[in-house]
C-alpha cells in the first residue's frame, strides 16, 4: 500500500513529525539520504514523498546529501510520483542566489547583494557597498558564514585570516546590512501552499537562530553562545492576527516554484520597508511558541501529507474500478 516517505538527513529534526504521524495513525517511512544506491532501472514505490533535505547537511558530515537527493527527486518525478518540495524547491534551498532571483519575479524586495568567488572578488564586492554589510554563504543554513562588517578593511583582515571559511559551493554573498529599529525578524510559515502563521524571532542573541527546540541549547545545530544574555521576552512568539500583503506574494512564489512547505524570513527597516532574505524549504517549529498560540506546524504537515496520501489512494482505487 502507498505510504508517506520522508526524505531527510537529520533525524533530530524529524522527531516531532514522527510523533504527529503516530498521533494521526499515518503510514510512513524515512529515507535518510546521506548516502545510498539508486537503481535507475527500477520504479519507485507508490506514495507521497516529502523532501526535507537541508542546505546545511554538510555541517553534519553529509556533504553530498543534497546532490544525491536531487538525483532521487529526478527519478521520482520521472515516474510521476507526488513530491512535496520538489526538485525546483531543492534548487532554491541550496542557493540564495537562486532564491533572490526567483523572489524578484514576484516583486519581493531582497537586500542589495553581490555574489563573489575568490578572496579578491569578495573584497572588491565589499567596496561597492554603502555603509555596513554582512557576508553569508550562498549554500548555507544555520547562519553559516554570517558576519557583520563596518568597513572594507575589516572584511579584508577577516578574509585573509584563518577564521575565514568558504561556502561549501565556493560562493560568498556580500549583502547590505538592514538596520531594524527593533532586534527581531519575522518568519512566515506555509503548509500545503497556505499561510499557517507568522512568528517573531528575537535576534538579540545573534542571527544564528532557527525555530526548532534543538536550536535553543547552544549546540551544534544552531550555536548562539552559552554566555549570551537571556532576552526579556520569549525568543519565538507567534504573531496573533498577522496580516500583511507580503503573504500573498509569498504564496504565489512558493506555488509557482514547487514549494509546498516552507518558512520565509524577512526584516523590516526603520522606514517600514520589508526585505526578504531567506527561504527555508526544510522548515522547523518551536514547540513553546506553538503551545502558547495553540497552532502546531508538524501536526499540520502530517495532516496535509495524510490528505495527499488519501487523494492518491482514492485515485488508485478509481483506476482499479474503471479497469
């Protein structure tokens, strides 16, 4: 019988989803694609395939997991299988250049950004910035390569130091620093192409934040430093009654780019202008914030995948009857 297949490379991030599947009594199987063997002459099983491959997989020792997953998704799609967060979604997950280029087609503003390969070009790109700027990895996640600089000389010293680390794809982004009047960013969550909620994320502890519970303990997933001050308010708060026109633009963007489940992050400057800077197709949720609001992302994902599986089974039964 068809089932739900979860494609991933981080078992810890899947734990809440396992619990949701169990609660809803849904059949599923995990495909842990850090390595594997793919026989292209074979046909994939029937089912709904949920791609949760992460751009930061290499930081957990899974260097080629996204490349292998791209091949697996191509195989699944060639056989007409239902894939949630398909090949196009994976392309965007592993490239911020790809994200920004695609977002621009929907009138979604992103920070002024220059992509550079090579130390000399990174420094030259910084010379084109007006005011403070940040660096980040093109293929990132976990805040990899994110540093704030106030001068080209400061960047030059960093690039020439042992502390400099290249992006895994060799592309460094130099991006204007958006100064927000308050230390927070907003993350907008979508499931099944529909708006779920927006969460306010406190950035006073730094930008290496993600919503998952494992990201709050200063461990290898999202380190923020054990000695950092504790913010007065919870770091993650779901915004009640969030209503902004950017949501509709995001909805159209994900709908046209094979993204069924995602979290999209933006920051607002002192003039109230919104700058979108990250699209996460491997999204996680914060249990404390969700319990407070009574909204649950992983449970909603499980229910959505269950509905997709039910549609698949119904269509299969209709074909059997027709035959």
